[in-house]
């Protein structure tokens, strides 16, 4: 065991009282034991029982909410905001105020020990995005200053937060490449009405946002290949309906970071994650029974299920050793954090209480 892993295992427990490892009694026959799992922590957002229940109730009632009336003055801007809400785990724009009443907490869980730690330095509703290659820094997004998201790094050893990007432009998502460089998504309002420019850049020294690498990339899940030459993301296609609201269709897309390149849409799905070797994309695939985990090669071939499905499975993230996938599973009106072998065999519940979202391994 490395010194870093030993340090993680010795960390004091900050948050207690959550039901973590449920074992075979809750999940049927489970052969995945804690000793099988990596020692590296998973970052995720957690809502405790009461807030989680309220959040679940809001989602359950979402189908009853009438669609937001069109904005005759600025329909493109309204559509942009609706897409952004959709990319935030299906939060409807008209329900944003309701969700805001129950903010989530950024947490860490160590799969091998079940230890939980709340990241006290992170503002409420911060979203984890990516771990640095050395596993010492966690990239997060937070809108706690003025309502516009900016990126920050949480330093695992120091337990403090430092800014990566600053305004006035908004920087909503990002990822590390294999060398620890940060790719950042930038939103620039081009005028008082109309769509914004959604572009990708690298963060240069001193937090300066570098030259344009790609444009027309939505502010959703963003993953840079280990070589740092391509980006995988969730593209949103619009399907207008004659007698109803526009339908959003998510597609896993990939494109080179060479300026002027064009995206290639691979397969319908949401929330892509890359394997450590950069050869496979793990994602949430739509099916008749809800979303289930699948993987596909970065060239769009060899589409393979990960597990039998049957329950709603979202937001996958792959372990640093490539042997496991952690994801959010919907069950009994809540979203719990589950880990599964990469070959699709054997599950283990990591966090079952409250409501879990946005895991990053």
C-alpha cells in the first residue's frame, strides 16, 4: 500500500451515521467485499435523509409541472437555460427555486473502509468534476459568488480550496489531462439577447484562460482523453414537437482539440466517463427499463453492457485502476452510490442513505 493510500486510511471520520456497506442482505448475493475495492476516495454530492427525501419528492412531481411558457423576447436564451438545467441531472428550470431550498454537500467516501468525510472548505452545492493524475487535487465547480460558476481546486492534504478561474466570464466545467493541465468550459454572453458562446480552453499559468480549442460544446459532463488531444462530452440535440415542448436528446460525442475540428456523435447516452487507458467510454444508456450502464470504444464500436440493468443507473465514473465503475442507482425513491466490477459482475452499495449524485473517482 502506498504512503498516500495509508494516509487516506488514517484520516479521522468527519461525518458518521450514514448507512454505507449493506452487503448481501440489501443487494442479494454479493461477492464484492471491501477488500476487493481500491483505497482511492470517491467524491460525490450528498443530501442527508430529510433533504434527500425532499429532493426526491420534487423529482417525482416534476411530471406534473406545466412546461415553461416560451419567452417571446428571447427564446434562444430561455432554451439555453433549459438545456443547462437538463444537463444538471434533469433539474427542470421551472423547479430551480425548489431545488435551491435543499442544497447538497460535497463528500468523500473511501470504498475500502467505508469512511466518509465532508469537504468543509467547499461551498454548498459544489459539484466535483475530476481528480488530478496524482490524486492530490479535486477540481470542483461552484456558483457561490454571484451565481456564476467558477472552477476551484480542493487540495486533499491541505484541505483547502484555491480558485482556478475567475470572472467576469463563467467557467462551468473542466477536466485534467494526464499531465495535470486543466481544460475548462467557458460561457460568454455575446449580447443582451440570444445564445452564448460555449467554448473550450486550457488554463494557463496564473489562472489565465488560454486560446480557443473548440466551440459549441454544452456545459455538461466533459472528459479529456489521457493524451490530451480529444474531448468526450454530452451533446444535446433538440427535437421540436408540433404540439408540445421541445425534447432534449443526449448523445455521447467526441472531437479533436485541434481548432476547426468537428464533433463525431457516437451513440445516444448521458454522462460519459473514460477508462484510464482512454480506449473506452462508460456512459448511461437509455433503455425501455430506464438508463443502464454501457461502454463503447472511442471510435463508436463494440458497444457492451456493464451489468444486467433493470434499475435506473446514472453518472458512472471509473476507478483509477480501471477495474470498477461507481455510479448512482435509483431505488425506492432515492439515489444511492453503488460500485460494480468493470466486467459487469458483482455490485456493492457504498452509500445508501439520503440522496447521492455526481460521483467522481
